[in-house]
């Protein structure tokens, strides 16, 4: 399997540069400059909220405050971006033209999410995670769609479950803007697998969905991270959860 970096498109390489234009990724994410300025300013004034040993101990997420939640979201967005970059670079042979176009578009949504958190957190962000997609057959459309469904359903549940941990209104608004996009992705992928299943919450009860109440799934980080660990080689430690 090719590494994440070997699958980067020209646009992705540009987005990943340290000099990536802040206005471009804010525009891609659809967020106000004022709201993000508040997030960036606040995060840069904090220190010591996470610990990391890049060479040995992986990354440690410290959930004692909002910044731990933001880094948690950053970790999940890294995972999704890496997946969609690989799918878009090497589309499954069974994909329709519409499906190829979808995965090309969605990779940029996830790159925008990833880069938003990276830039907002600055020096406080955890490092790049090493992914493991060995269980996904990227040449098979059904395998890719199934993995996309798993990532999107888990992503929605993760944002919903972590929202209650946020104490800053600006962060909660941003999380809401992102999770709504992830839910659109989840609905589209579900419809590709089984037409008309986009609104089916019954199959999400294991992730915390309440079909009778019309509520989507919600999982706390201690439930999400073990499920995501299947696709992440980097060791992630959690404290103060």
C-alpha cells in the first residue's frame, strides 16, 4: 500500500505547506475570520495542555480543557483526510463518474478540516499520525464505500459526543459547522451502499443513535478512540477524560 504522502495531489501538497494561506483554508471551511481569530488567539496563549514524545510515546491527549478536545478532533480529521486522499488518488475500478467526483470533492473538505485544526492549534498541535489502511481494499468499490461509511458514522458520533466537553462558545460553533458536513458525507455514502438508507438511524444504535427521538449517534472519546485505533499506528494516550 502506498503511504499517505505518496498519494498527495498537487493541490494537497500546496494545502499542506507551512505557508498555506490562512484565508484559503478558512474560505474552504466556510468559517468567519473573526471566529477563527478568536480560536487561534486563545489556543496560542495556552501552554502545557498536552504532552507528546514524537519518537517514543506517540501523542497524549489531555482532556482537562477545550484544547484537548480540539486536538482530539484534529487526530480524527487527520485519519479521514488520509483516507480520502488515497481514495481520490487511486479510485476503485468499480466507481461511477459521480462517485469519483464525490471522493475528489470530499478529500478537500477533510483536508480543510485537518488544516484548520493544525493552523489554529499551531505549536500546540499533536504531530502527524501514522495511519494503517491495510484492512481496506482500495481497488474494490464496496470495500471503500464500507470504510467511508464507518469513518463518517464514527466522525459524526465523535463530534456529537465531544460537544458537551467544550466550554467555549466559539469552539462549539465550529464543531457544529464541521459535524454537519460530516453528516452530509455519511448520508451520501449510505445512499450509495443502499439507496434510501441515508436517514436510517436504526443501524446506528450501537453508536448511540436514538431513532425514536430523531437523534444521531453520540460517542465519548473513550468509545471512539478504540474503534479508530484499527486505522492508526501512532500510539494515542488519553488522560483527564
